[in-house]
C-alpha cells in the first residue's frame, strides 16, 4: 500500500485529536501502529503530531521497517523509545499529547511524566478504534479472502468430524490448512472445538476427548489474511442426537437469520442483539444465551462496535460484524452459529458460504 494510504489515516487521527484540543498522540499498541503506518513487527512506537509522524523501533527491524513503514520517518535505536523522543525533540515543550490509557501501564505512564516532563500528557482511549470501525475496500477484500480460506478449510475438515475423533485433531487440522492454502497469515485465534458437554462451553479449548454418539459439536475458528480476521462457527450433531438438540439448533439458526435480516445502516446494535435474544427467550432458552450477539472484526478479532444489550452504537456502511447467537445447556450440549457480515448501503452481505443446514455425522 502507498504512503498516501496511511497518511490519509494519520490525517483522520489528526483531525480527531484537534477536535479534542490535543497536539498529538503517542501510539504504543502494535495493532494501532500497523493501522497507521503498516509496520507488522513486535516492537515499536509511533509519535504523531500535527506536522509529523515518527516511527521508532530497534535494530532487529531495520530492513523490515524499511520495507513496511509508510508515511512516517523511521528511527532505529537500541535506546528506550522515550529517550529517543526526548533526544530527537519529536515533541514540542508544552504540547498536549494523548496516550492510550487502555494500552499503557501505570509504570510506563509515570516514566512518560518523568522522562518527558515538559509534555502535558492526557489519558485517552478509543480514538484509533473509532476510525477503524469503518473498513475501506482493501480491508473488506482482505476479510473476504480470510473468510474464503476459512470456508475452504472447513469444507476439507468436515469429512473428518466423526465419532471417535479427538477435538484437538480437528483444531490442529484447521490450523494446518490455513497455512497450507498459502495466503493465510495464521489462525485468527486458537480454534474452539467442543463436543458433548464441552459444546456448552463457549470458549472450550480442544482436548483429547473423543467425539461420542448423540452429541453436539461446536467448531469456532477462522483464518487471518494480510492481518485481517475471519470468524466462523458451525455446530453439527452425531448419530443418536435428541429431538431437543435438533430443536435448539433450529432456534439458534432462526435467531441468527432474523437478526441478520435486521442489519442495515442506522440500525441500533442493541436492537439487532434484541432480535436474536427475544427469539431465543420466547422459545424458553433466554437464560442460556449469556453473551453478546456479535462484534466487529478487522486487524483485531474483537473490535467495536458490539451487538449487545448495552451497546449505544448504530451501524454504518462498511462495518464488518459477526452474528453468533448460541444456547448452552450443561447436560444437553451447546449450539452456536456464526457468520461474518458486511453492512452495505442497502443492508448487508453475508460473507460465509459454509452450509448452516442441520448436519448429522456418524
């Protein structure tokens, strides 16, 4: 991507800072640094002011930063980044500079005040996150590619989901396939695979438990492409399933489809959550759906806004949201169905192509 691509993002942040009477920002969150200048390494700081953008890293990233960093001047130094800022006069004395209170420790904040005592430091949060909510065309295409890889991997893994197969074998196969298909950076997150009673645990870590008869199996996984995440959940049943398990599946699927149909620009995130929650509650399982309906995703797997009971956000075009209702019963098992959805000017686009039909395996 070009320098101008990232400079445009930097300028949007400058406008937001200026509206809040700030002269600049010290960025230490590596995801936010990637968003603002393209650097993908594991160590760096970014100093943004009205007229400059400086990136600081160490000698391990001399060549990587040369190839990746756009729209910013790079300084390579083994010294502490705060000392580099001070020695190079990157911030004007008396300037009001924001630092993200969610991504900086109290100790580091004290060091800021000590090392750069001539700066007026302001704890801020959510500035870059608010800009990242609306995805541009390149970001949406990266997410679509991540979803395509995820669909392809799920299609290959589904035949191996059988009675007697261990949860961890399914998870390991998904991770392998994301890399085998070449374009995937890695897993978007550690795969979730839960069978039987484990399916009632929304964030179950795969174990050596073997899939048994009459069980529900929840698989929640996704690929990552060019830094952008996919997130998909499918639930299947094994032979010997109960009618209640099938009923729960259909209730969750209907709740998901109804809530997706409500997605459009201007819709309140709280109301989209309510569509699914009301449907599940009316079916008698309201207390067994105890998490939010979904979240945005991008360079991070969980981003704002969220579909939840307490959300104050409304949807805008080019938000990318997950929709993932679930019902979890300790003795029966759990069901969750999840897709990634782009908010369009006229409504929505569901990215995932993997079937959501009730599937029974032997």
